[in-house]
C-alpha cells in the first residue's frame, strides 16, 4: 500500500491515463501502471510509478483498478486472458463506449468476481487533477462512496445512478453535442478562409456565438420540458431561409456543403410536417422518430 494506505492501478497510458497517473503521484498515491507499449511508462516510473511486468500483476497490485483504454473491446482483449485475476478487484472503467456495452461489461466483470463502475470523463487530460471538469459514474452507489476519495483525485464525481449504462449514456450525450459543435466551428473556419478571412479575424465572434448557446439552452429547456413549441422567438420557416443562405455562401466559397445541407434537410422536413410557424424545438419529435431509448 502507498503512503497513508493510498494505492491504485492504472491500465492504459494514453494522454488521459498518463494525466491520471501524474495526478495520483502528486497526491502521494502509490501507483502501479501497465501499458501495451511499456516504454510509455518510462517518465512515469521516473516520477515514482511502478511498472507491472504483466496485466495480471497490475491487477493483483491493488484493489482499485482504473481502466483508461480506447474502448471496451480493448478491455476484453487485455483482461479476458487473465480473468482469474479479477476476483476481488474494483474496476473503474473510464474508457469510452456505448451504454449497452457498459451494461454487458458490468455483468461480465461480476461473473468473474469483480465489482464494476462505469465512468465517462468529461474533462480534458490537461485538467485532470484540477477543480475543473467532472467524471460521470454509474453502478453501485456504495462502491462509488467507498472509493470517492481516490476517484476525486481525477476530477469531481458526478454519480448518475445504479444502472451501469447511465454514465456512458450521459457521456455520449455530451459527446454528441461536443463533436457536432466543434465540427460546425471548423466548418465555419473553412468558409471564412475560403473568403480570405482568417480564423483569428472571426475568433471573437465565434466565441460570442459559442457563449450565447448557454443562454439559448437555458431559454429552450423549460419549453422543451413543457412541450411548448410556440414560434414567438423563432420560426422554422425563418430557419429554412437562413440555412439556405448559409448553404449558398458555403457553396460560393467552394467549401463542402454536406454539413449545413444536413441541417437544412432536417429543417425542411420539419416544415413539411406542418411546423413552419413553430419553433425549432418542434424538430425534437422529428429527430426522435423511429428511435428507442437505450
């Protein structure tokens, strides 16, 4: 055990895993690490971590095992051959994957005698170990509380419930927003540059738009909860006209039009469904059509 009885194993030394190891070392934890490419641990070992020679020994070193891998397939590839070593371990899986795969993984770990927590890290590597950001967790609440101190070294703990799939669901919901928003920004940069305007020139205005989104989220959320699609602030027909102008501008610059055209298609289908004078919030029913909750 580490100083003050604090110790942890971290498996997976990508940018996130490495940041976690450094955060634990900074908090005087004894940290055992393992990575498929062992040389990635060299600087961490120099900083005080211990490199386990095998996955099995990494699992055996500590009760709490943090998994920071690409996805759950990587977890199975590493742990299936050594399932006997899982008994008595607490697996906190901070790898990204789907809610259903998270539930399957929890059942798999339980069958092999391990206790399991799903996690979704809503913080970038450079903010690990700082007061900023948080990590979603789901699974047994008593398990979260038992290891809260160690988990909070990584980031603030946001416990979402007993269902192992909930942390993954919350995480993927936010990734939906994050990746689509960031891609939209990159697209706007491409349009600007096609017209001779630099990213630095539009940066303050891009930031203004991004900052304004939180205001719109807070404005529309109560209306969405109430099912109120009143077109008193915006109307879908106006949105169609605006997006048509966007697509024309994009095309004139020789930039790929697929992204704004996809949004325009959704707006046009909303109008065709009879929502021309309703708010864009009326698109929610169209976006949900044919889907089922995870």
